[in-house]
C-alpha cells in the first residue's frame, strides 16, 4: 500500500522505540521522512533502512533556537510537512516529589512540553496555509492515572493532552488534524532512560507481563493518520492486555 505517497512526515525521537517504529511504518506507507533526534549515527542508520527518501535533523527539541533554525531551512523537497509525530520525550527517575531531582524535572518539562510546543509552532502555519496536516502527539496513560513517582512526568503528559485538545479547538474547520495517542506500558528504551542506564531495574518493569511493542503504537499512529480527512481521532488510549488500574492509595492507621 502507498496511501501516503506524496506526503512528508516529520518524526521527533526517531532514534529509538516508538519514534523509530513510526518512521518505519510511515515510510513503508509511502511518506518521505524527516528524522529528528540527538544521536546522529542512529538517525543515519534508520535512514538507510527506509524505503522512501529521508532527511536527518540532529537536534535537541528542547532548544528553541535549534528547532526554529533547522525547521526554517529544510530542503525544498522536505519543506511542506504534512504529518508531525511529536514523539520525543522521556521520564527521568521515579522518586517521590519531595526527593526528586529538579534537573530531572526540568529536563522532562523542556523536552515533553517545551520541545513539543516549539516543533508544533514552527510547522503549524504551513499546515494551515496548505489546509492539510496532522499533528500526532505522544501522550501517555500517565496523563490520566497518577502513580507514585510519576509526578512531573504525568504532569507533562497532562500538558500534552490539554495542548492537543486546545490545538483541535483552534484548528476546527481546517483540514489540519490533531491526535493525542496515550500508550500504557511499551517496552522500548523508555525505562532504561528513566532509570539512567540501570538495565536490571528497567527489565523488572516488564517482568512477568507482556508489554506493548513500539510497532503496536506505530500501527495506531498510522491508523489515525490514514483515516479520511473528515475524521479526527482526538484521543486514543492503548494498554497492554496485562495492564490495569491501581486501587486508591488509602493510608490506614
Ligand atoms: P525511547 O527512550 O525508546 O525513545 C525516546 C526518543 O526520544 C529517542 O529517540 C530520543 O532520541 C528522543 N529524545 C529524547 N529527548 C530528546 C530531545 N531533547 N531532543 C530530541 N529527541 C529526544 O522511548 P519511547 O519510544 O518509549 O518514548 C517515545 C514517546 O512515547 C515519549 O514521549 C514517551 O513519553 C512516550 N510514551 C512511552 C511509553 C512507554 O511505556 N515506553 C508509554 C507512554 C508514552 P535521542 O536520545 O537520540 O535524542
Ligand atoms: C509511560 C507509561 O506508566 O510508565 O508513559 O508512565 S508509564
């Protein structure tokens, strides 16, 4: 199938996990790709595996200057972005709020909130002008369901949800669509990053259960993007069959 032939998609955080899987599936569907991330070698290695033309952008989405200058100087054949997958993001640590690191909190806010906003604001005017576009934001179940140590990470994903809904309000009547995809547990490098390279602790997160794969989420993203232009999927929440909800945390005396 080549339903996205003639489309250009930009995926942030394409060096790993969900972003890498989204880039692959969008390319397999015919889109040309702009691949964004900080690890240059991984971007080029992914580019070599894509069946369509691609352009690599080595940048930190949390740097407004880098985002603005790179996106303002895209090669002409990649300049009209139709699909933006705002995927770059991370959790750092899982300490209770009164013990958490302020540096970790700032890094999550800079990437998950500010980075997402910078990239969106840079690409949205072109989408509106061409009356064609789709912004897919990677939110999380953590936006809705709090858990111990989720604190600022959950709050950043709640920001992603509200920003997505408010974008939708501004874009009503245009053919620019907005979707907030909210995954539960997906086995990627997410937990390795969260626990700062502690592979044993990261592995325990998925022990004895079957997590989602990055490809499962890429499927969902592709499905949202390939609906008819009149259809906007506002929010989509996806969990592994093995994941459920915790009870209220009542401290009994
Ligand atoms: P990974 O750690 O595997 O991938 C994260 C990606 O984000 C990497 O490509 C990384 O690239 C990129 N990234 C991080 N910081 C920056 C930055 N400052 N600038 C540019 N790129 C950056 O995790 P996932 O694939 O799991 O995570 C992708 C998204 O999905 C995140 O937003 C995450 O919050 C969300 N999510 C993940 C879930 C999970 O269980 N895995 C569940 C729900 C949501 P590089 O380091 O090369 O810059
Ligand atoms: C990632 C899912 O439950 O680890 O967004 O916060 S969770």
